[in-house]
């Protein structure tokens, strides 16, 4: 038996979580690319999650948590190790907080779309900016997702974490370091869930704001093609999309990977793009933008794999 076969047999003995072997990442990533992943584990609760992470750490198998795969590019050669999917952790609870605030407790696998829907149904304000962001709560926290003037950090009260040693701890917002599109955690630390702070409001006002945001996004983003959202972080002074336009790259194509004609900071998959084409396009954009504007674009999407 090879080393990989050894640990894949062992992991089945060490966790009751569902395990899928040799999955193609392209079936999962929102941009539709990526090769074979040794194993994806789908814990259904904290216990299965902890069993899994403890085993992976002990056996020294590389692993990463994943949510909805909407900010991820996996290389064509795929990922050697385990992706731990949080999609099965979807518990939710609403409770009263001080001064009329509401505490929304949610596990990492709950989608932002569901949280926004709850806020409409329960007339709660604070999370409208997440409307249209296709990620999970865990991914949104890890990326400090944001749009239209809001960031997830603004509404976080506490985050429940599983550290790489397999220990669970609660971190309050003041003990966490959020920055632009990032939360400072090691790549192997798993966000299990969080408590969000929302305020009571008027249901019509909340749904009106959500509708307005969705409309604006429809007008600006190329939602008709698979993508991974914004490819580059915005430099402080100017949006990355504007620099890409200035470099004359809107619509530029390598194979089936194309700089969106609608929004320069999106790369869309026009058919059967491979990760290699997307990565070549990213490198080309960085080079051309630097040559024409002097700005060094840095990626916002996470690129993983061999
Ligand atoms: C059409 C489109 C529009 C988008 N618009 C926006 C936008 O307006 N604003 C914005 O900020 N983003 C946007 N995004 C990007 C993306 O949706 C967000 O970054 C989202 O928060 C990622 O969540 P996810 O669950 O898909 O994370 P994934 O893509 O699964 O993972 C992203 C990163 O987070 C880590 N991660 C995921 N879950 C966990 C967890 N439970 N614990 C620890 N680490 C974890 C992964 O290891 C990876 O490093 C957009 C994407 C698309 C496709």
C-alpha cells in the first residue's frame, strides 16, 4: 500500500464523518477548475470535526478547511491532503442581547444567503451588505468578506475556533485581528461558528436594502459566468478593476479564462477553462498592470494545490 492509501484507510477508522476520495475540485469550485483532491471530509457535528482534525494533525497530513469554495482556485494537479468541508455544520439560533440587540448564533456552514434571508424574515438589520456574496459564514469570517461599506467584522461578537491541535476555544472580537479581506489565523485553524450582533429594525426597510444591493450587484458583476469573485485585492487608492481596465485588459482571454467584459477584477470561465489558464491570466494581468500603472496587484482569491 502507498502512504496515501495507508492514511486514507486509517482516517476511516478514526472518524465517523463522511469521506470522499479522489474528488475533482472542478466539481466544487465556483469557478469550475481544479484537479483531484486526495480526500474531502464532511463532518456533521463538532465531534466529527474534532476527530478529523486531531487525526490529521497527529498523522501530519496537510489539510485546509473549506466552505462554499467561492474564493478558491485549485490547481490542475489537485491537492495532496484533505479538505475539511464545513458544509454539514449548519445549526442556527436567535437570542436576545442587551439593549434590544439580537444575537444570531450560526455554525460555519450556514450560507450568507440564509443569514440574509433570516434577517429579512425577522426584521433584523446589520447584515444586508452580505446579500449576493455566495460564501459560507466560515469563509466570510476567514476572508473578512465585505461589500458596500460593510465588513463581517463589524457584526461579529465571538468566533468559535478549533485550533490545529484539536482544541476548541471562543475568541471575542477584540481578541481577533481582522484586516482588509483577512482574519489573522493559521491556515489550519477551523472556524466552527460565530455569534453575530444584529439590531431590530423594520422588515420592509431590510428587504428594500437587500433588493437594492442585489440589483447593484447584478448591474456590475458578471453573474452569468462561473467566477471566484474579485481576483485581486483593491490597492488603497484605486480599485483593481479600474487598473485592469487602464491596462487595456477587459475581455482579454487565455483559452477559456477571460477577464470579464463587465468587471475588470473578475476572471470568468467561458467554458472549459483550466486552472493553468486562469493562473497564466492572473500573472499576465499583474505584469501588464505593473508596466502601465506601477501598481503591484496582489491576489484576494486563495490558490491551493500542487
Ligand atoms: C460572484 C461572486 C461574488 C463575490 N462577491 C464578494 C463580495 O462582494 N465581497 C467579498 O468579500 N467576497 C466576495 N466573493 C468571494 C467569496 O464569496 C467570499 O470571500 C466568501 O466569504 C468566501 O466564502 P466561502 O465559504 O466560499 O470560502 P471558501 O472559498 O471555501 O474558502 C475561502 C478561504 O477561507 C478558508 N475557510 C473557509 N471556511 C473556513 C472555516 N470554516 N474556517 C477556517 N477557514 C475557512 C479557506 O481555507 C480559504 O482560505 C464573491 C465570490 C463570487 C463567486
